[in-house]
């Protein structure tokens, strides 16, 4: 399984409603991407001082690397990703992506 971890620095003017809409766009991809599983979103709740300005994050579990790779090139992901990036401080500078192989 691949756990796709995304950290985000949302701009201050982005409302909770816009963040929820972005999350809904990403969650909706489950219906079109075979092998895309659980999607979880949260604000950062760590008491440690190492967030480096990242305020929110989400994870998406994929059955395997092939499912993750299909997600990465899917046009619906491109649209959802563009909406996310537009809401971030500095565009892609407000984004960090890290994939973990779980259970390998």
C-alpha cells in the first residue's frame, strides 16, 4: 500500500468552506480512481514546533504504486490539484508531498 501524504500552507484568505470544497473534490476522486482508498484531512494538531508553516494536511491510501500513479495522471486529479495549489501560499511552494510504502 502507498500512503500519499500532503502538507499544505493555505493562504489566510481561504475560508473553511473553500478548504472543505477542495477536500470534497479530492474525496470524489475515489469514485473514478481504481485502487484509491481512504482519504483523511486535518489541520495540524502537533504541539511540536516543527511544522514550518504547514497548517493542514491530508493522506490518501492507494492499493499499490500503480493506483497512485494512475491518480497522478488522471485529469480529475489535475483539476483538483490546480484548485488546491491556487489556495496555497506561494502556489506549489505551499505544498509538500511525501509517499510512504506501508506494509512492505
